[in-house]
C-alpha cells in the first residue's frame, strides 16, 4: 500500500512516496446463527412486511358489539399486524365506539335486534348490503344467530368472495314447535350461504352435522376449540387477590366457609333454578356455605320472579351484577358450578379452570369439551340438582381432590387454549379460504412460524 508523506515545496522535486506494508489476515467465515429472533426483530420484520403487503379487508358481523368486544380481544390487533384491515359491523351503541378506540378498527353501526321483527330485519339486511358494497371486504365473518342469517344473505348479495360462519352454539336446542323449526332453518340457511363453517367445539360440530345444519366437508374446529382462547397471564391464581364478598367475616375469614360460584348471565337457559336447588342440598350438609353469582340479570330470558326475589333476600347469596373482570371473584370461590342447558364452548368454566378451580357442570353440548370429567372437574346429567350437589360435596370433603383437579384444569388451559394458539388456528382458516377463493393472502409473522414449529 502506498502513502504520500509530504507535498512538494516551491522549486523542489516532489518527495518519493514511502512504502508501507499492511498484514492481511483471511476473514473468518461467519457462523450461521441458530438462535430464535428477538421480539424486537420479530416486530421489525412484521412491520416491514405489513407495509409492503396488500391489506386484506375482513368484516366481522355480529348483532351487538359486545360480542366482538369480548371475543376479539387481542385477536383484532393480532390480525391487523398480519395484514388485515378490520371492519366491525354491529348495532349502534357505546360499545362499538369503545371497540374502535381499543382495537383501532373501522366501525359501521347497523341497527339489529336479537328478536324476530320481519320489517326491521329486512331494513337491517338492506343496510348491511349497502355497507358491504361500500367496504368491499375480501372476507366476511358472521356469528350470533340474527347477524349470521342476515349477514350471510347480505354478503351473498354483495358477492363477497369469501364467507365464514362461526357457529358459537345451536339456539334451537331446548326450543320446541315452530320456534325450533325457525331457529334450525336460520342456522342451516346461514351455513349454506357461507363457504366455510367454523365450530367452537367438537361436540357442537357433531350435533350440527347430525342435525344437517352443516356438512362435514365444509366445517372444522380451529385448534382445540374456542374462538379467542383464555388469557392465563391475566387469570393467574398466584397473582390475583380475592374480592371481598361482604359476608360475615367470622364465617368467611380466610375463606374457611365454602363458596360455591357461578359466572354468567342470570338466565333461565343457564340453569339458575338447578343451581339454587343444588345449593340448598349442599347447604343441608354445610350450613355455612355461600353462593356467589357473578353476572347481570338477563331480561330476555329471565328466571322465575320468585326465584329472583329469593336470591335477592337470602343473606347467604352474593349478587355482584355485571363486572368488568371476574378474576377477583373467581379467586374467592371454592368450587365453580355451571348448570347451563346449552352452550357452544363456554368461556366461564375455562376462566375458572385458568384460576385453578375444579368445575362441576352439566354435560351438555359444548360443556363436554370444557371439562374433562374426573380430571379437571365433574360432569353431571343436565337438570339434576341432586347429582350436582353430590359432586360439589365431593370437593368440599376432599381438599386434595379439589386441588388436584384445579391444578390439572389450569395446566390444560395453558397447554391447549392460550390465545395465540387460537388466533393462529383462525388465521390459518382465513388464509386457506382466501387462497381457495382467489383473494389476497395475509402474511405469517416469524413468530407464527416459530410457534408452528
């Protein structure tokens, strides 16, 4: 290598260049890293890919925004990070505005009601069709009975390329006569108009196929079931502090008195009458037992007025009303009881399981997938308060069994029902259908590929 060390002065010859020698060493070959990317690297890769890829427009249609608020928590952000432009369509109300602020989605209020009103339903159908023609989504996702029916019709009329029905339950179960026929026909029409039906549990899919609501070829259960999973970080029994139940502290100090708990709508189809009858039988053996009911009264399916009045005046019963977070109340429970008469895949028993509570439940559709009888809880015949009380007393007599089943319940939720696992299963269903229907495809993030591996 040549380096000039001086410049020529006026009238002088330029200096001779000096030679310097640099020792060259061969470059070592770079080793290929086998370490997984960091979260910062994953985020950067995902952001760059999202900016380059075309957005996939997806429209979620439900009767009320509360459904999307609860069952798309976290999932909307997950999909947006993978190239989706999300549109929420539901009846107008403050919850729709809250959904827009929380998840950054586009909202479209369309008045809809749960009950059957032919004229109002036709107007809602026309409004849905107008919104879909304006948005032009690549994929429409419909759920809940009324929105599934008119939403699937509107999407078919608007020629939406890909249409998915999410079956959360079968409303015709428990219905009779003309009402059963109408509800069954509504589910069948919605399924026929959609290209794919996703069921939230395997038992729900079995019944729907047997009743010829859906076909085996056009339906599936994403992952292990559910539609949004269970947040086991938020529902951690080692972190959550129990709520103050407000009972006599001499009887409930350190929760020595057994607390039988329920979370959900206080409604007839939730089996509230069975729960109260079972509690009476438990109280005959454990006089200090308490009943904790977390949830609001469902005026569309109210329990008998005398039952409601009795619960409100019973000093051994605690009625919380609607709550934003059930975790502190779950922490206060000894055993969780779920006597519902029909479900798709209930969230409440799974949240109780995440809080390491054993669950005693009626063995109906959907619930059979939430409880592994003899492992995470006990399933009993529906509408049988005697069997339900006997199962509860088994846990009260045997604390070791209660702890063992509660521990197994949380382990199962952590293993199979983490939100990211459910979201990835839903993303794969969306991607498969979009590919079949010739639509734009979302992109999988590096984190998705690591989880799949």
